[in-house]
C-alpha cells in the first residue's frame, strides 16, 4: 500500500449527511471506490519522544535487559516495533513476511498507547518492574 500525503482543499456535509472532502495528493492516486485510511492531528511531542528513549536506556541499564542480550536502545526499539506494531502477513496459513511499521507517524494519543503497550510488554515478558523508573520520572529525577 503506497503512503502519500495530502492537503484538504474543501470539505462539506451533503444533504444525506455524508462528509465529503476534496483532497490533493502528492503521490499515487487511489482508484475510484478504493478505501483509504486517513489520519490527521499532531504528531507525538518531543517530550514523549525523549521520555521514550530515556525509558529504553533505563530498562537496558537499570532494569536488567542487558542480562537478556539487549545492549542498544535502537535495536530494542526496532524489536519492540516489530513485535507490537508490525503486521505479520500469512499466506494460506503460513508465515510470509513482516510489514514494517513506524512510530514517527503516530499522533500524541497513539504514541501514548504504544508506550503503554511497550511498558506492559516489558513488565510481562521480561519480568522487569518499571515502577522505579516511573517514580524517578514523577520525582523529576529523569
């Protein structure tokens, strides 16, 4: 599926209650009656992004993920994205591929939900208690 960006040129609600938008796209044009996914809103904040990377560093160095073979925040981030965000493609019941995903297009709310999933996964899968991290954060030490 191609990723394109667009600019809304006009909007209206017709007499039947349908919401209509005139969109100018910068990439491939969808076919008539083809469904498209539309997202808008603010991207994640720099504060969210910074906290996420501090969190990854903390769980590696303070939380004990080094003992599980994780030494690099970027590699851990890629592993978490692949596990929590990427779509696994199956063909006739057999694994075919992983469609990569990204966190850069997530808005503030979606990134917050993703971060919650990451924290839950880290606690459940690795058995790491992250309460100390969140307490340090609440106490403004992080």
